[in-house]
C-alpha cells in the first residue's frame, strides 16, 4: 500500500475535520476550496457486504470525482495506463481525486463501509470506458508501451 499518489490525474484530497468536543466531528467539502470542480452530483455506495466485490473497473473521459470512504475502509486501485497503485481509504476527511482518463477500482470493503462520491457532472453512460483495452487505446498507449 502506498502513501503517496504517483499516478497521473489523481491526488489525495483532505478536507476539514472540525471536532465538536465529545459530540462528534464535522467535515466540510466546498467547491473550489477543497474540491477542485463544481459539484453537480452526489452519490453514495453502501451495503458493501460481498467481500469479493470489485467495483469500478472503468475510466471516465471527462468526469472528475472525489471519493471519500466516510465509514469503514476500502482499497482503491488507480491506473493511468502506465503506472498502477493501490491506496487505502480509512479516514472520513481524506478522499481521493479521480480525474479524467484514470482506470479505477474499489475493493476490500470493511464492515459498514460507505463511499461518498462528489462528481463534476450528471450521470452519463457514454462518459464511461468499461473495457481496459479500449481505455489504453483511448489514452493513446499500447499495453506495455511507454
Ligand atoms: C465511478 C465510481 C467511483 C446511475 O444510474 N446513476 C449514477 O449516478 C451512478 C453513479 C450509477 N448509476 C447506475 C449505473 C449502473 O447501472 O448504477 C449502476 C451501478 O453503477 P456502476 O456499475 O458504474 O457503479 P460503480 O460502483 O462501479 O462506479 C461508480 C460510478 O458509476 C462511477 O462513475 O467512478 O463509482
């Protein structure tokens, strides 16, 4: 597991963590303050009860997103077509930016894992590249090439 994100089109996104004494913590995400785009859509993924589940397995052509694991933990696979890495998300205020042309997966969900995703645009099925070879072709690389 790596601490530093080295793939292209990705980075950790840290948002505030405001403790309210013994009464909980508030974290706040704001357009262009800590989220690098205008958020048009929010969705969340939960009931991740299948330990074998691997979600994602696609890249986006234009969509930008920030994904937070706001409960529990999970792993995120990142692949820019040249460099691959796996990171772990286990803090509600530290998310990952999923930029364009980035193959990504989500897996190894803990109990009660909930993923919260902020997206730069409305849902558009034609923005997805769901075939890995097509992804490599789209970004202009050949498998194993530089
Ligand atoms: C992504 C990762 C991080 C909709 O109808 N509207 C939506 O806004 C979304 C997000 C999904 N859907 C439908 C499309 C599929 O029939 O929900 C179904 C499951 O979507 P998908 O298989 O794409 O789910 P994931 O978890 O693999 O991917 C999701 C997002 O779709 C994707 O954009 O980057 O989370």
